[in-house]
């Protein structure tokens, strides 16, 4: 499809940014994942000694079977779609497609009826969708780790660059550019760890989760054990107690983890946007780029704004999926089926946003002069260390006196130092306070970066 005719911008305007997800979440990809489950299940049946009707396949059989999904192409996907026009059932279409393939492979056409043997569609679908999400998250994590690397580099390079804090939008105790970026690095690092440890579950237990058809056909086979081994072979966790559908709680865990990561990135975007608007961060000019259709001077922070918009879309989809999928009417309804097809779009919006933030960060540098000018305009922020030192010295009501002199007032360096000189405190302490400047009043900010970003 031409990108000019696509309905979703993911397949149009932003296609190149999310192309790595297409082989995982497209309709053709879903067919391939279903084929993987069906073929590997047939292979697993051939290894079960109590199922005499299926001989153990040899190496050539295994190669021939796996080649079906390994070489699954767009042309082959169209064959499945053609079958689906008659069946009007997507999983059954894959089953019939696979049976047609087996008819053409010597030694395998006798086992057609063991394709999709005793399974319900959800046995195939739940594993396919979990594998898709698992592989999609792996792609996403590559970009997330790149963001962490970039934040770590920027934080380390600017760990000593003093920056005026704003709490409630008002001048507050200084920090450093590096330490503020380190906050986001640390938050994202923790959530990456959480996301990486979530194990998706799978079920393979038939129509309503009781292995009824399997037990009717082969009562001597330990079907729960067989299913557990099969599910775990894909790196998934076995869920033994389900209705017809897998409960989707693991999927919801992943979606919620992604929502938290997206919100942290939104917070990062917002802070960077505000630093740019204050002038303490500046953006590189990109040759040929236009900031405004009428104002030639502008360099807009549009990468961070674009990221914000796409993070909102990602979270809307992820939230809906996380809220909808774990809820099902009795043993089965199809509300999850149509919803699950959108997990790729949710992840694509998140990936697109992440890449926009990365592009935005690559355009930034600290304007040290602007940062210094902000600090020089607000010497009243040193009221905090002065009153704390005076408290230590037993000075009478130091907070109240500093409040009376500085609250809501912009104080110059000269005025503040005049105040300090008038204090009746030991000379060493007075000299210490006179040496204090907004730029030097950064506490342990640089050391925090050094300790926690090693």
C-alpha cells in the first residue's frame, strides 16, 4: 500500500520509524506465528511415545516442516487469505493451508488430521500473540537502552553544570543539569528491569481448559505435562488453570510496564521542553529545516512535542488493552480477539515516541551562559543555606528573619552579602557564607551522578 493511501500514520508517514515491528505485528506475521505453533505442536506429538499413530519424525521431516514457516512469504500469506474467504475463520485457514503443504511432502501426508489435533483456536492464538509481544518488546528495548545510554552520557557530561531549580515554578535551590537527567535515567533503568523480568504465560488445554478432547483420544498421555513442556519451549510460562482463553494477566503486566515507561518519557519531554523555553538548553540548527511557516527565526522543540502526542496514543491503547483483556464473559467471548490485533499499534506508537525523544536529545546542548545568568539573577535562593547554618549556630529565629528579608523579593549578590556581613556570628562561618554562590550551592548533585550512574 502506498503510504499516501494508508489510514494509519504508522503505515504511512511514520512507516520508516516503525518498520522493525512490521515483521512481528503485521497480518502476515500473525499467520507465521500461528504456523510456528501448529508445526511445532505436530513435531511435539511425534515425540510422544504414547501417541502411536504419529511416528517420530526424522531430521529431514523436521527440516521440511520448519521450512514452511521459515520461508513463509507474502505470496504464501495471500494463499491463506484466499482460504479465509471461504472459511471466514483465520485460524482454520492456517490449518487448511498447512494441510495442503503436508500433502506435497513425502512421508507426511498420512498425518494431516494431527494438524491442530484436539486444539481450540485460542490454544494457537494465545501463544502466537504472546510470542509477538515478546519479540516486539525486544525491538522496543533496543531503543530504550539507547535512550538510557544517551541520558547517561548527557548526565555525566553535565554533572557539574549548575542549574536553577524551579519548585512550584518559583526559583529554588540550585541543582545540576546532569543530576536532573540522572533522575530520568534511574527511573527508566528501574522500569526496564521490571519489564525485562515479566514472563508471559501460555495455555494449551483445549476448548474450555480441561484437555477434554485430548484425554478422550489419548487418556494415558499426561497432557498438562506435555503442554507445560511445549509452552516452556517458547520461553513462556505454563498457565495450568484457564477457561477457553489464557487469562491475559501477563500481557496486562507488560502493557502497564510500558505505560509507566511512557509516562517517565513524557515527564522527560516536558522538562526538556521547559528548559528549552527558559533558554538553558538550546537546539542545534538543522540545515533546510523550517520552524514556522511565517516566523523564520524559530527552532521549535517539535521532536519532544511529537513524542508527547504519540506517547498519549500509545498509553490510550495500552490502557484499553490492559483493562479489557483480563475480563471475559464466562468461558469465552471474542472481545479480546479484535483488541489483541492492536497491541502492535500500541507498541509502535511507543517506539515512535521513544525515537522522537532520542532525536530531540541529539539536537541539544547546554547554554552555560544562560544557566549562569539565571543563577546570578536569584541570589535570594541562598536564604536556605544561610538560615540552616544560623540554626546550627543557635541564632534566634533565623528562618523567620530570612523569610522577612527575602520572601517574594529578588535579592542581588551585594544585598545578600551585606546581610551576611551584618550577622553576629563567628568570622569563619561568616567567611564561609560570603564565599557561597548560587553556582556552588549544588550539594551532592555531581557525586550522586558519579555514584549511581557508574
